[in-house]
């Protein structure tokens, strides 16, 4: 296949996987996917403040484009809970949710997200999502879950809407109106919630959201027929194909929506690529991050003109697609086409779908977003990652969502920079219990050579780490001023820049000023080459740089003081057990020192 054709039509790359058997499997997986997305699309559109049909439209044209122009065989795109919540949080302050102005802003936002995603893909910036840590996503989605709950409480209990995207503000406003709750609406929400929980555990092969939607709607209909209350409903949906739409091209509107577009771009691409990679680990496929960026960008561009709001890869639907036996992206295409057919039949039934039912379903969705197991693992594994998780979680609840995700990313990067600018300096020594005398960290009571201080550096030596390393070596000299030789083991140094090289030279001079000599050993080839190219090795002394620890000890042992060795009981080096010939001096003139 020609390179140009491969870039313009990436779906041609997997055409060899299509067969009669794969088509049957993809059609079956597509039918399952269409059933799954039907209740999800309506629920997520409600969460985004959009008319319900926009969630279904989001799973048609954008899903087809993302499947054909992405790189994953199993990723299914469409509406997602996280993106829906961010859309509501960022656009609601500008217009009333559900209004014509609101819809116009959301369509424009979709266009901007598509432009940015496509540009990033064409610029081959797919690796950028690697800089968004998993911990940030866990904290953000957990916070988003609570925001979903706060936003849906008024609909669940039938009280006036709080109208606040802030979690605590929403809870406060809801609490002031709680006394006005409607028993019939609340009962409908509770029945829906219970039906979702029970069906999710017992009816594994049937979408629990569809079951709960039917049960809750029937229950509400019975209550109304019995005269026990009036329960507000979504209203009938337009049936058939997605309607053409036209986003705004006003530059002032674009500037207003730019921060939200950037946040949605980051979140959407992170979702899509991470989900695609997770499923690819099971299927054995290799994911092209740049192509996924392009696919997501084109899908949102298409969605802006086909009545869709920002979409991304869906973990639930992608997992269902893979488990249902999908072979190629044609399964996602089939699901979108079948969804259009289903719309003709079920769209009028939305007139009987209560808002309380949607609220109950979204409570279940919110609970699924909180990954308690992952939070516990983060807490056990890393204190720094735990702080990042908590910071992202709190930021999500207290400030604008488009800012919260960047706060989490900034916190993650700051902790990373803190770790990389503080390489560890560990005092090590030979393990006398092993024949190889491997170097191990010293502990209290460990025997040590009184004349040779051995320090292992673990971490990159670059401009941000130089001062820390010098401080650590100065502290080491204060702890053991009697040691006349200092050996730095560089096996843990993978990178060094000019500042790091110069820092080693300055450290060598400092150690010499304290009356000792500094040596290096076990340097990585790239690190050693950098010292040589810049002339830094000459300033340190090329004869003071050894390939291995054994070479270093073999060269340094004759330099140790005879009298001190005679009274030393450590005997930690192999050479300590070999008697030197009579008359061989321990002290070698400085000119002969390595």
C-alpha cells in the first residue's frame, strides 16, 4: 500500500482481516454495542446539559469516523461521562443548558476540540498523553463522579435545580430545597437505582441501564395512572438520521471557549489512547497514538456538523465490543448504523422517560467512576502519587473542571521534578558474606573501611540536580571526615548534561580541599563519553575514572595507610586478605596515584 494512501485511508491497513467470519462477528458485536449505547447516550447527553438525542447522534457519525481513521481495532467512540460533565461545567456559565445558545456553544466547542486534536495528530504529538499520569485521571474521575451526583440530586428528589457546577455549592443549594422533595419522583429514582444495581449483578448479558430504564419508566407510568403524582419526562426524541448543524466561526466565541477546548482535548485524547492501549494488550495489537489523535480529531470535526457534542473513546462500550468478539473496526461502524435503525422504533418512547430515571442511572455511572481499589493501591505504593491524587480530586470539586485537570497535571509534574532533582546518594560497601563482594547499602553496625568512603549515585545528573548532589557529598564528608578517599559509583546515572559534568569537577575540587581524593567508577558509556568530549574527565583526572568497582578497589587498595590497615578489623575487601610482600609501602607518592 502506498504511504500516501496509508495516511489518507488508514482503514485500508486492516482490510486483510475482513472475511465472511469476521463480518458475522462484527455484526453481532455491533448489535450488542447499539443496545448498550442507547441508554448511555441519553443519560450522558442529559449530564452534558444537551437534548437527549445529541448523545445518540454522538454515537453515530463521530463513532464511524473514529473507527475508520483511528488505529485501534476495538475502540468505540461516542459520548462519555467525563467529557459530558466537563461540557456542562464549562458551557453552563455562558448559556442556559438545553437552550439554543447553549447548543450552539457546545457545537462550536466540538469543532475546536476536533481542530486541536487533529493538529496534534498531524504534528505527531501522540506521545504527549504519556505525560498525564494515571494518578491524575483516577483523582479527576473520582471528583467528576461526585459532581455528577451533586448535579443529579435535584432531579432524583424532584426539587428545584441548584444550577451550580461546584460540588459544595450544589450540595448547599440542594440542602436548602430538600424539604420540597417530591415522594413520587424520589420513589421513581430509588426504584430505578435498585433495578440498575440488581440487574447489573444478576443479568450479565443484558445492559443494566436498559433494564433499569424500562423498570423505572413503567413504575413512573403506574404512579401517574394511579394519581399518585406527576413525574416530569424527557419528551419524545426526533427519530432517524442526525440532523445537520452549523457551529459558530466567531473569533470572540472561539477565544471564550479555548480553555475548555484545551481541557476537553487533553481529557478526550487521554481517555481514547489509554483505553485503546488497554484493550490492545489483550488483543496483541500495536496502537499508533498519532493516528488515534487524528481519528479523534476528525470524529469531533464531523460531529460538530452532525449535531454531536465532544466525544472520545468509551471504556464500557469498547470493553463490550472486544468481549462480544469484534474482529475489526467494522463492529463500531455496524453499531452506529444499527443505532440509527433502532432510533426509528424507540425515539417516540422517550416521551415516557422520567428525569428521575436518568438521575438514578447516572448515580450508578458515578459510582463506577470511583476506582477504590486503585486509590488504595496508590496510597500503599507512593506518598507522592497519593498527594497528586488528592490534589486533583479536591481541585475537581472546588474549581472549574477545565482548570482542575491542569492543576493535577502540574502537581504530577512538580512531584516528578522534585524526584529527578534529588538523586539519592547511598553509602555502600562490599558484602563480606558473598564471594563476589557485591556492593550493598550500609546499615547500622555494618563494617566499613575507615579510609575509603563509597557512595552510589542513583539518578540523572543535570542542571536541576547538581546542587543537591553537592550538598549530599558535603554532608557525607562531614559524617566521615577521616576517610581520605571517596569513590562515587555511577551505575545509577543514566544521563548527564554540561552542568552535571561541571558539578562533578567542582565536587572533585571540594573533596580535594577537604584533604581527600575523589574517584569515579561504573559510569554508563554515554555518561563517560560526555565527560571525555567536554574535557571534564581531564579536569577530574582520567586516571581516577575506573570501568568497574573491582578495578577501582584494586587500584585504590595500595594507596591506603599501612598503620590504619594494621589495626583495622573490617577486612571487607578481597585484597584485605592478601598480604603484601615485605617492604611494599602502603603509601604511594601522589605523582603515582591513579
